[in-house]
C-alpha cells in the first residue's frame, strides 16, 4: 500500500509594508510572506514618496527596481540571494541589457534567478520603463 503524503498545514500569510517603499495607492500588498515563500508585487522605479526615479534612464530604473525588491525581501526576513524567480516587463526590449547589467552586479556568478522577459506596450505610469515581478524562498540563497 502506498504511503500517504504528509498532511499540509497552511501557513498564515504575513502582509508586509517594507520600510523605504511607498504604500501603493491601489488595493494591493507590496509583499506577502507565507511560510518560507515571499510573493512580491511588481517592483518599479518608485522611491519611498512614490515618485519615479530615473526618468528616461533604464539603468537607474533597474537599480531602483532591484533596490525595492531587496527592501521587500529583507522585510520578510530574507536576502536578495533568496529571489528564485523573476518576470521582467520592459516597455522597450532594448532596456533588457541595462537591467541585466544591474542584475549581474546583485547576484553571484551562476546564482541568478529563473527569468522570463516580456515586452509590454506600457506600465502603470508613462515614465516607467520596466517592472520586475519576483518570488523568493527564504533561506534558499544561503544553500
């Protein structure tokens, strides 16, 4: 007789508002921790006052996106190395090279997150050039 899988015990979600990130005007949460998983809202180049950083500068916007992802993962008790999957949305696919250069600076060689890249017609604000959606697994980056 096959063994039964262990009974799943759901974890209570923790709804996080990371320090250094402006609260969203729309009804959503910036980050939710559920067990060892962290689900992040798409990170864009907004500062703590919800002002666009790096208008027209894809490298600066990529830096701000990754800064925001790091703030959110740290608020959940993790590090940037715990980010396991990203989807990056660009308003112009040519911005990909700027974002990838920033990503290379933030992760050790060969320890990059799984990535999907998409070009979109636009994002929530006209000056936004990219958005990075991320999922982290706490502790995975130290393994």
